[in-house]
């Protein structure tokens, strides 16, 4: 069972690091805003709820685009979730799907296209209309996010070394987190970058207690199907930040009936982070309740 395996593996995350010879590091990504977000996320646990923009602010801008990151920053979102894949020439780029068919005017698998070929394509917006925006590289995304917003890397590639090299070269390991459903991938992240913030997922409620080892685990993705205020208390006691989603039912209800009906039940469960396709609306709702900075 995944949770049992994870409870054994998390304490064994290795403290080794990869030295990149001849690489010049950029200035650190930390800032007063990033420090405040991380304080709320990892230390306070009771100062409010953080908002994560799923694939950026993609209701208004193309998903996983630079403008979707800028739009999320503009409405004071705390974390932007981005999907990271590798091009044929192993350059980390932003793309949710394994192919470019749905989100661009091109066709084909991302892994079969070079960066130069990917950069020829134009991104579509939420309505399917073509825009002038191009597929961003991870480096370009980090440049936009630097000092402004935390970045959640939803790893869509198992070859993670090129992804980590970009982040470490940008000197932004303090501003990113890593999500993957396979704990072995997260272990590998921590082998390369011991200070990396990783977030495993608990697919079932029954195995959570075995994961709550202070110092080993700092974040946990909790499924909305079993999330509760009791789980939030358990995580708070263990000094672990809980992440849950409003994607799907909660977001859909918000669109039709308003934020109290849609977001209200999710907020009542007191997670530390809520990921949503409606980040602007969630920030406004939380602010109205005094639950967001």
C-alpha cells in the first residue's frame, strides 16, 4: 500500500546533493513576500489559508502560461501550480498533457518535440481561441515568479535531474515545492536537493497517522473526499501543512451558487492550502472572512 511504503521511505530521504560544476547561481528567490508565505505554510499553520492557482490563473489566461502566473500574482495568490515536462532535448517546459494537441495549435507528444519546435506553437485560452503566447520553459516561469509567488512543481516527468538543475541554477529551491504521486520520485528529489519541500499524497485516510513524523514531512496532500476539521487538527499537532483541492465540485458550485456554497465547506475543514481553478474568487472570499493576508 502506497501510504505504508511512504511512511517507511520519508524518514530515509537521503541528505546527499548533486554539485553542478561550473554553474553560476542566480540571486536567491527569497523575498519578504516569500518568507511570509512560507511562515504561514510551515510555521504558523493557524494564520489563515493559502491559495494555490491550478495551472496558473487559467480561467483568464492560457493554462501554464507566463501570463497565467502574472495574473495569479496580481490577485495576491500565494502558490502557483505548474505542470513540468521535458522536451525531446530534455529542456523543462510547462505543459499539463502528454501531447500539445489540446492547449496549442500543434499536434504530437511533448517528448517527441524539441524546444525549438515547441516554441513555434501558440497557446490556446480557456475558450480554445489561439493567443500569441508561447509554451514557456521552466526557467522563464521561475523568472516571472521570483520573489512574488511560491511555485508548486507538479512533476510530469520521471527524469527529474534537468528540472532540478534549472531550479538549483536559478537559486530558487527555497521558493518551490514538488508534487508527485510516487514517493520514489520525491525521494529522488530530496537525494539531489536535501532542502527541497516535497508533498506526497495520502490516497486514503487510514494511513495518515503513519506519516505524521515531525521533521520528516512538512506537507501532505489530503484528498477532498475524506478531508475534515479533525484531520486539520491532527496535521497541526504534527506541524504538517495540509493541502486540499476545490477543483471539480467545489469550484463548480461556486460558479453556479456562489463562494459560500462552493468554497464554504472546503474552508470549514481548515486546510492550510486550497488549490482552485478560481483563485481570484477564493482570495476574495477568504479575505472577506479574515482568512487570507
